[in-house]
C-alpha cells in the first residue's frame, strides 16, 4: 500500500503558525487527490482541506478559510498544509489522506472517499 507520513506538528502559541507535510515514498501518489482531516479530543474526525492532482482546485472547511493553505509538490511526492493564526480549537491530530477516485463536490470532504491514510501528527495550540 501507499505509505503516507505526516510531519511538522508540534506545540504552538495562539496566533502562531505551523506547516504540515505529508510525504509518500510511492510516486503514484502524484496522481491522487489529497486531503487533510483532523480529530480533536472528544470529537469526530472532520474535514480540513483538499487539493486536486494538479493543485488547480482546492477545497477548505469554512472554519479554516483565510487561515490555512493547502499546496502540493508532485515532484517531491509531498502535500502541505500551511496553518496561520492558530487557535486553541485547532488542537487535534492532523491526518493526510489520498483518493484515487473521481472527484465530486459531494464526496471530497468525506473521509469515506479517501483510500490511503497517514498515521497523523499532533498539533497543540496553547494559550
């Protein structure tokens, strides 16, 4: 299976920034839609952002618009999530996932649409 490895998480103060990376050792990842999800303590996993194969189309959850930016570098088999102005409610384990399936706006934000997942990286925002 395609291994996905997240990195870049850590402890940050309110208003700070982090950049998460999702890397794959399998070059076939370049042809897959990619997304970020997060799961906070006591909450269900929720959609954060997604990006198309070429990067021309991006999707964001309403609560991160204007603060987070998703991008990718297919030559490096890497997807990024730049997180700015972090708030305590952003504290969660962040997961990267990829989907080989056909895109539609109805499914891109659902975790069931994604096939491959990373192990997650912890983001903690303190105040």
